[in-house]
């Protein structure tokens, strides 16, 4: 396995026509009994597993590209490629393939796959048409050459024969010489024909032709031919852009001439594919697959060559972190790293791991901490892109670095990492930053706080950068990617760190914008939509919506830490102030935050909501919305429907006790009547449970006691019904009921309030079987009246209040 000649990378072409790296191993050609033929085998160098097992079929078309690549298709839409470390190894395997197929190893392609209809048409052609004869390369024959090139594109066999003819006679360079003549003579007709010819040659999709056309001697003439599109009135100026406008900047001088040439070539070929060539049609999308592969493997080679240069990256990092480096120079260094990280995505996973670990060891994260704090928007944007590559590669690596930062500073620096918010401060993004003078952000801050600050201070009206940074923060605090078995304490340690050092920075704009909640109670009725506490600035509202989205994610995934923070900061009350915002999307974000909390069905949260009367702003928002049937209306109704369906008893009791008279007029949904029904069912269950505790066992009573109870019930029945409280005063407090029962148990006289005479009968418990005289027993009319009032609730009584309903638009606000 130490033979580097046979060391290869295996690639497959995905549905997006991009090459996916399948691993690195060593290739061999041997007879496989199961496949009954000579096959290509690639075993992984890491564990010896089989990466590839492919029989060399006599009818499969193999292509040799760039001296170190072999590409072929095994089935429809399944392309494979072997990238050899050394040319000698590629030549060995190529000779073996050609030997099996009986082909000349000097060819760059063995054959093209053709279907039966194509083969039949080919056989029916005259014998002379089997060979593609190129016209003499002269100005007068350009039209004929253009017709020939465009006519063969529909036939795989003829494309291959034309490609062989073009390579064997050095025809490409002769055509490019004619281009120079036509341009000197301003021969527009000839230039238009050359455009068709060069475009057609690119669509032949042959790597050997690309090697010639994209060489330093020819590539600018190829670009020149593609400027003269017949569909354009005036030719494009692509060569002027590539030579004058586009500047090659060496942040650190590159001494390797081959590497420099490869970078130039890759940029120009990418420009041809992305800018010059038109978007291929459905029928042409496969014509440029080899061009895509050409660019892909060039990028792999560039990254590999830069990594092998030990001094280069060290020098780049030294200048990037040097305080004496000029801002313009640092901007170029950051842009280089952004491009470098983008190219690294072409590496196979194992090499990509080595690449990013190398950057981490060299100090990429401390460097980002510096450049993300710069005023240059382009530098910050590039640094954000680099940071996104690092977070995507390894969130744990970023978290580990961030948690080590406080240990590297003294206690004073750690204390200063918090953001101090003056309660009188208002966040105004009109100045371009949500951190005002009331928020004291020290210079020596944590990297994650720098990221949060950049999110808050995004000057883009659409907050494009803030959205990207919010996604990165979400990835970093997601417990789902903190489950690495190598570090089981990562989740606990990082979340504790985040809530200690970073959460106050994240919530600072939210707390600042909701600081004067109490003053809003003094506003006149109907003025809530212009509440000065709520942000009317659209950009501020967008920022608060992003923060709420992140906090909602925390509620769902950080059970303990976020619960403690919400309770300590009374955060839900502050968030619900935003229900008054004129921006409906922000009110919906606040409602979604509360919905997530209630969705947890946590009694700690429920008691917090009840104690703070936090349903009031939600119900006020519902009433202010009036009869409008919109998303806000549906979301609020869904909140109460969830409470009803899940039968959250504490919240149901709180809502019915405090808000049912306001909500009972809403009849277009049965949600609130359903809540009342749930409430009454629970009342009945509680009453029956309490009643059963004090019910005497009839079997233990003697005849005298039984007669006394029967007579007593007859006398008090009418009075009990008269004394029962009307439905509109319902419900009676559980506490009062319990006091009445306790009083009855202790022998309290319900008629005159005087204690009954002490006797064995009056002191008997409900289970006591005493047969004392009935005259000695106290009379208990109040207790019996209470039982009737609590148990007998006719369903028809709900209809008594229907005549008093008001229009939803005129519903009074709570507390008015």
C-alpha cells in the first residue's frame, strides 16, 4: 500500500453535475470471479474497505484527462472518475483498460456509448462518411468548418471522430491564427463563423481539446472568438476585463510558477463557463460536464499545492494578526482566506479535516475576532463567510475556543464582557447600530459576543447579514450537535457559559425596547398600536423578530437554562409588550414565544404566567383585532385551543376565572365555551371528591338518625335552592367551600353562628356510628346549601347572558 503510483481518489458525479469525493485508496486491476472479468478495485487506505469494484466492460467508454484522470459512465446518470497522484499510475491503469478493450493506449478515449438507432444510422451511412475530413484551414472555408462542427454535435460517434481530427492535425492553433487575421481585417462574417466553431469545439466535451484551448498560448484567443456572438450588435470586451479590470493580487508572493499558472487558468476557465458561454439548454446540459470536471480538479490541485507550501500559510497568518498591517492589506488577506476556504470544499472529507485543523492551529479564530470588529463592511462580510465555513465544519471546535477565552483574561475583563443596559436607553437602528451609549461593550470581548454585536449592528435594511449570523448562532447553541461521545460535558459547560456571558448581550435590544412597560398602562383606550414603547422602526422590528426567533429556539431546546433566565428577567412579560407593535409579524413572534412556553406544559411556567397575569396582553390583542379574520386572530385562537385540548387545568381555571366574561361573546369558534366546559367538569370532579370525604356511611346509622336527616332535608330543600348563587356569580372559591366544610366538621352552627353543645354526637366523625338523640345534634343547613350551589349547575344557564353580548369591534379592553 506504500506505492504512491496507484494512490487515487474516487469521485462520483451527483445530480447537480458536481463531483462528490468518495475517498482515497489504492487501485488495482485483477480478475474478479463474481463479475467474470478484469475489474478495477480501489481499497481505502485508512481501513482497507472496498471503495470501488468496477468491471472493465468492452463497450464502456473510458476517457483519459489531464494525464492523471480516468473518467467513465457505468450507467445512465452515474459517472465515475479516478484521480491519480502520479501520472505513471494513471498510464498503467489506462494501458490495462485499453488492453481489455483492444484499443490503442495513445487514444484519449476508448469509445462512446451509442444506442441501437444511432448504430443503425451509422451503418446506413456511405462508407466515405465514416471519416471526418476537415476542410483546409483558410478564411474562405470558415463557413464550411462552422457547419461541420455544428452538424456533429448530435452524434456521439461523429463528435469523437471530429475531436480526433482536431487534435491530430493541430487544427485548433491554426483556427486561432485565422482569428487574429480576421480581427486585424475587421472581417465580421469570419469572426461570427469562428464564434460558432469555438463554441462547437467546447461542446465536444473533450478534455484533450481543453488542454490545448486553455493553455497560456491559446486561452485569450479563445475568449476573443467568443466575444463575437452573431446575436450581438457589438462584441463584448471580455479580454479587456480579464487583462485590465481583473487584477491578480498576491497577498503573499507565490514563488511556484506552476501554481500561479494554475490559478490564472482556473479563473479564466471559470469566467468562460459562468460569464461567456450562454446557459445550456436541456439538450445541451451534458455537453459541458467535462469542463465542470476540469475546473473542479484544478481547484483541488490548487488547494493541495498551497497546503504543501509550509511557509505560505504561516506568513499569511502572521500578517493578518499583525497590528502594523494596513487595513487595505488586511482586507486582501481576508478575501484570500474566504476564497481559500471556498476552494477547500472540493477536498475529500479527510483532507478537509486536516485543512481546517491547520487553520485553527494557526489562529484563524483569534484573527476573525479582530477583523469582524473592523469598520470595513466588505471585510466583515468576508470574515462572516469564513466563520460560517468553520461553524459548518466543526461547531465543537468553535465552542471550545469561545469557552477558553474567559480563562485567558482576568476577572475584570470577564465582568466587562456583559452588556450594561441603561433602563432609559432606547435602541435606534437609524444610527446603524442597536447598541447605544447605554450599552457598554468593552474592547476585549468574546468572539461569540462580537458575532452577536455584528448581528445587532447590521446596517443592511433587509438585515441579510444578521439573518446569516443568527443561523450560525443557532447552530452553535443547538444541543443536537453537542452529543459527541468524546466530550459528554460539552452541552452543560457551553450552555452555562452562553447564559452567563452572552445571553444578556443577545437580549439587550429586546429589554431596552420594552423597558417602560408600566408607563403604557396610562395610555388612553384604543391607543395601544401607537405605544411609544413598541418599536415603530421597521429595521428594529426585524431585529427583534430575529432575537425572538432565537429565544424561541432556546425555549424548545434549553429547558433548564432558559427557564431560569426567563424567570429571573421576567422575560415573557417584556416580550408580550411587543403584542402592541404595529408590525403584525413582530406581534406574531412574541405570541409564538409564549406558545412555545405553554407547549412545554411545564407547571413552573404555568404558575409564572398565572402569577403575572400574562394572558391579559394576548387577550387585549385579540380584542383590538376586532372582527378581522387574519393570521394574528388564528394564532391566538390556536393558543387557547391548545390549552383546551391538552386540558391544562391550572391555565383553564385562570382564564375562566379572570377572562371568561370578556371572551364569552366570541361565538364564531367554540374554543372559549369549550374552556368553560372543561372548567365546570373539573369543578364537578373536585366537588364530588370533597363531598365523598364527608359522606356518612348509611349502613352505620340507626333508624332515629336516618329519620332526622330525612326530615331535615325536606325542611331545608326549598331554602337551599333559594340561597344558591346565580350563574353570573359563579364560580365560588374553592377556599371558601373548604372553610365551610371544615366548619361543619368542627360542629359550627349554620343558623346562628354559635357553637353547638359538646356531646358525643356532635363531635362524631363522618364514620362514627353513634346513635345519640337527634335533639343533641346540630343543624347543618349552610353546609347542605353549599353542596347544592356547587354541584347543581344547569347547562341552560349559559344562555341567560346571550342578550348582553357586544360587537367584537366594541369589546372593552381588559383593565379599562
